C-alpha cells in the first residue's frame, strides 16, 4: 500500500484533535485553523513553492510576517510609538534575566511581587544581576491569593509583577498603582483580556500559552527606559541591539513568530480582545460555578483572585481521584492534572479552548457527583 497523501494525513490529525478537549497548561491549545495554516506554510509558504522553514528570514516574505506580527501586537496592546516590540528566543525564563540586566542600574533597586514559582524564578535571576526587594509575597499561603495594597518605594528602578500565576490559578484583576515603571510577565494571560499596554514599562510573554507555540517570546518595552544601567552589555542580552535589528540581529524563531501571527489574525478576525475577554469570562464562570456548587470539589484560591485562564481545584476526598480520572479520560478530556506543587486538578482555559469543552468537563463533574456523593 502506498503512503497516505499529505492531504489525508492533515485531515486525519484535524479530525482526531477535534474530538479531544485540550485543557493543557502550556504549551496550550491553538485554534484548528492556525494549526492548519501553519502546517501548510511548512510545505508551501506564500505560494513560493518553498517552506517557511527554508527561506531567508531577511526575505521580503518573512519581513512581511515580522512587520504584521509586530503591528498586530502593538494594536492589541494599544501601544504608541514610545514602545518597541521584539520577538526573541529563550522563553519567558530568559526575560527573568534580561529584564534586570537592561533596566536595573548598577546602584539601583528593583521591587518584586512574589506570587508563585515563575515570580520566584524572576526574583532569583534579578538577585544575581543587582539589588532587589520583595515588596509582597503570598508564599506563606502556597500562593493562593494576590497580595494587594503594598507600598512601592519611589526610588525603585521598576517593579516586577506576574499578571497570571499559571501554576496556582491566581490572576491580577487590578494593576498596582505605582510611581515607578511596571514590568509584567504576562506569559499565561496575554491577549486574554483588554489591557492598556501603556500602563506598563515593559511587558513580556512566552508565546506558548496564549499567543502561539513555544520558541518565541514577545517583549514590548518603553524605549526611554533603556540604556541607563551603565553596564557593558552583551549583545544578545541587550534589548537595544534587538530593537535596532528589528528582532533580526540574529536569526529569529521564524516558525513560532509565524504561528503567533496566525493566532493574532484569528483573534482580530473574531472580534479582538473585547470578544475574547467575554468568552473567557463565560468559560471561567461556567467551571467556577460548578466547582462551588459541586459537593465533591473545592477551589484552591481566594475567590476574588481566581484566574480566568488556569482553574485549580481539588477533591474533598482525594481517594476518589482515580474514579474521576477514569471519567474525564473517557470524555476525551486531556491535560487537567494539577501541577505537582498544587496537586488536584488544573483546567487551563486559554483563548482557543471552546466553551463546549468547558461544558463537557462540567457535565463530567456533575455525573461524578451523582455517582459518588
Ligand atoms: C510558562 C511561564 C513561564 C516560563 O515560560 P518559558 O517560555 O518556559 O520560559 C514564565 N512565566 C509564566 C507566568 C508562565 O506561565
């Protein structure tokens, strides 16, 4: 028998993944049409009869990709020309180091808010680069709430916050009011709600949760904050070098950037952040109200700080977990096992997850209660 045609293989993956309800925490679910278009570009990009993976990043065709991805990012974040947007490799974790390296003066201090594992990792790197001060922390309560009302000294170079805590399921609903620039790790809720990017000095986000696939990280920075550290900068770690090169100082992660472009086009076409914010609230409410109603489950976070992206919950009787696991697996649900630091369950409701998937999970929780309560 001859190998199946490319077309039938694509169709097969397409239908297979349609059946699965993908609650993965990251890399997370992408729109089917994005996966389809991205796979087509791997074979024939822009009718060039060449793959996106085998053309120069300096070709006109790829330059258009970079320009449009940057423009859409600026538009969705409402940024003006004081800001520059770049896409780099190294993940959000590299930004834990690059942020202090570029913004923390050798005699300055940076303030950090410790809301989870990712924030702690950002603090760890910043401490190596310079002086840091932890302004507030929820570590004593296993990060189940967002600290609020903490004082921010005026002489800090910046404060660093994490808008959404992927592992613990908490999310900042209000931004801290501060006299100093705010740096925000938005990796797990970027483009999930309306945000005026101009409130921030710097925003960064790894693409693989809500704006594409793993391999590229978006950085939006107010340009006037750069060049003040008096450090002799390593080129690859210098935002100014990457800005000057238009994210092409060296070869950028071309495929992940293209997947981000497709994801942002999908978002804009469907109604942008206003639309997705409504959808995401609807999805989150559907599952949180079931968690609160269902006698077998409970949420792990303070209600007012609950994340609309990562919903963490546990069972009153953990010994029933294997029974529940059997039921959701039968319903073609994937990726709801909690992070090892929290246990229980975590349902990630990223942009591309349809409401129907949440409804399937809610039905399984209800059926589980009927059987075991
Ligand atoms: C996933 C995640 C990171 C780490 O991203 P990498 O790209 O793996 O380095 C950092 N911060 C937050 C909030 C995350 O969710």
